[in-house]
């Protein structure tokens, strides 16, 4: 899962070297904290959060098989 | 088999055909490569198969034992992945390449379901002579409904609201 989020986020930004994904596992869910260069924030959030929401939807779908709840948070 | 023949081969009993990757240009190959990398990164059993090419559009199926549960069933996961992939590919290539994703015949099943619902709502609108709204849908799905109901002389359709809440309204036509 982390690989998928990392791949997509790195492909969306101008500075892939500054992408950092942290996995925070809780009891019922896993949260992926996404950090990018400040200049790339718009590239992973999008207008009205459209890109961030698409990332969340894709992550949720990819976690269906393992019946795991996942959250994707963009950390500014 | 040519791309043209491919685009029309929607018969349910027909075996799906795939395009030989040697027929693709460099930018189209980039699109396939992107989907291959996405599938590998997901750790799931799925892989892209090119079904047809129509102008700028490249139709890609996600196949494999995990494709159904991940992309072929859950509401808008396919649209979300398609949106992200088109954003990414537009950065990577110079020509116009538009990726259209499908999995497990989701698009066709979804279209059938939407059409049935649209006809049902249209029937109610005519009976009650009152407007009715659809739930918010992406543009290509709204278009399906507008096209389907365009020839019905008793109703009109339009969309209102802004994405992601934009939705189709069906209203009775005064005669």
C-alpha cells in the first residue's frame, strides 16, 4: 500500500526526492501521512481537494482485499 | 484485429481482444508502462491489457485475480485511478493521450444500471409532472443519461451544481 501511494505521489510532484510517506498503524486502521515539498502541495491536493480525494479512493480500493481501513493525510 | 473492430466488439459472449503493444506509439506505451508500475506498486494481482485505440483515447483493462474486488466493483475507484493516471501521463508525454480504464466490464455494467435508473426516474417525472434529481455523477456518466433521454418528447434534462456535486435533473416538458 505504501508503495502505491508513494509511486502515485512521486509521479504527481515536481520534486519526488522530497516525498516522504509515513505509515501510522492503529488498531482498526492505517494512516499514511504524506509529506511533500511546500511548492508541491497543490499538486497532491488539487482544486477542492480533488487529487487528494482521488488518492484516498484509490488507497481504499487497494486495501479492500485485506479488509483494512486506510486513511491518507496530506501534512502541510 | 484492428482498433476499429476492437471498439465495437462488446458482445458479452465474445472473448475480449487485446492490442499488440508493438502497434502502440511511444507515448501510448508510456501510458501502459504507467499502469504496469501502478499495478506492481499496489502489490495486487492485476495487470493492464490494451483493448483498443481511438484517436487520443487508449482503452486499458485491468485484469487479474484482484482486479475485480479492487477496481471492478467498488463505486468510483476506477474513476479515481483514471483521473490520477491522466494527470500523471499529461506530465510525461507531449502528445494528447487519454487513458480510459475498465475492469471486469465495470463500465458496461455501470452504464446498464444508470440507464435503468434514468428510465425509472423519467417515468416518475412524467407521472407526477415534477422535477427529480440524480445523485452527483462524473461528467461521462451524466452524459450517458442526457443522451439516453434526449429523444423523449415529454421530458428535458440538464445538469446543475459544481463538481463534485454536479448532478442531472430530469424535468417534465410542458406541451
